C-alpha cells in the first residue's frame, strides 16, 4: 500500500468515524453508563458534556483513543514488518476491523484496554521496564478481568526467565483475581463455544477470524513465539475453555485478541514470500477476499442508517436498540409529552438523555410509530 493512499484512507476513515458518532443515537448501555456514577466510564463520558452540543459530548474521548490505537498499531507493525508499505497495509486491515470501528464510536472500556496493551507491547520491545510496569498497574486498576492479561504475560516471562517481570505478573494476577475478580468462572456447563466463535467472527469479520486462528496455530508449530502471540493466544484459549462451561463476556477477551491482527498480516507475508510467484496466486486471492469482506462490513456499519429504515422496524437490525428510543422521544416531542413510562425498562436511560423522564402516572401512554 502506498503512503499517499494510506494517508487518504486515514483522512476518510476519521471523517467516517465522525459521521457515525454524530448520526448514531445513544445506545442502551451508553445511556446507562452515562447516568450511573459508580463506573469510571461515567466520568469519562461526562468530561465534555454540553461542550459540542451533539453526540461528541459523550463520545469524543473514545474517538481520540480509537485514532491513537491506529497510530500505536502502526508503530508496532513497523517492528514486525520492515517494509513501510506492508505496515500501511497491516494498519489498514486493523482499522477496518468491525471491533475497532465500533470501539471508536461508542462508550466502552475496550478502546482503553487496547491502548494499554499496545503501549505495553511497544514498551517491551523498546525495553522500557518502567513504562511496562506502569501500564500493568493502570490495566489492573481499570479492567476487572485483567487477570487474563497477567496470566498471559506470566507464561511469557516464565519461558523468558525474566524473574522480575514474572514475579510482578504473578502478583498482579493474584491481585486481580482476589480483589477485582471480574472474570466469572462459575455456572453449569453450557457449551456456548459456537456462540463465542460467532462473536469473534463479528469482531474480526468471518474470513479474518479464520486467518487469525490459522496464524496462531502456524506460529505455535513453526515460528518464534513472542509476547504478542502469548497475550492473544492465551486470552483466546481461556475464552474457549470458559465457553464450554458458561456464556463468555466477549468484551473481557476481545482487546487482548484483536491486537494479534499484526500476526495475521506478518504470517501472510511469510507464507507468501517463501513461495515462487506461480504458487502465490491462491494466497493473493485469499488476501483480496479478506480486503473485500472488510470493506463490505465497513460500508454496512457506515451506512447502517438507511438499511435500518429500509428493513422492517421489528427486524433484528443491530442498530434497533439505538434508534427505537430516539424515535419514541421524537414522537413524544411532537405530541407535546414530557414523560413516558416504557414497557421495556432498558430504554429509560436513553429516554432520560433526550429529556423524557418516567411518568408519575403508571398508565403507559400509547405511542404510534
């Protein structure tokens, strides 16, 4: 990928993120976080409230960190891929992942975890021990399920015989499990690993997820296993094992898995370069298919609004929970009503954000959609 093409892409990409932020109404989880004061995300989402007078009020921080993640990933790609054009391509793939796009436009913790993991990896390669430890401390404090990360790096440092970092990793693992314990490992066996694969496919896109699985397996068999491989593969394996017993919260694992995108691109180029040109055709076809699938998923996310109104409003469109309360609020404004008691309690915070409080009268007004 040429440098000029990459910069044009980044410019258009940032514009598209802004478009999504400004046009996508507040979601049910976003609204709940916005009003409940016992979470760190509440304070972050309220930092610029009233400053922009639009959706940037509660999403601008997540946009900034989303863009920062693209830059940090590019820096890491330069370590794995010497050729700049390959780094541009790897960053292009990373930026178009559905999980990266959504984490940049809605209120979520994953965007910060991805930032910390990328900083940790950079600090490790730059041999900045103080920054490594500082990143681990911050990750411990903000992510209740950070034990996933600390178990991964504990295994890595054990193999590398780094006594100091191994000891710290074990201490952080114990602290995370004992004091924070955000990783649920209880419940009866349910066998939800197929659903988990579906969630990973949604985060990566189906073809990328298949190549991700292949890349981890190939590195395990043939290539040198570095810290990024240990972080992503350990998190992925733990999620698979837990899915045999219970429903897995994908957001606990996704930030540690999605950073392995650079391993996918690196493995692709290694596989391609060891073959003669006449035997590279199938691999290039797969690459083109991956790019096509990413562009299609990106366009679906970007232009979801027209699709929502074209499709039946009762369909399972992924944006339904965002737009339905907004439509109810608009209908209430037109009728001059300032309160509404929803049948579904999940949307009360969304309505509250639009200035619609619950009615003291228990009778539910009829709203014609």
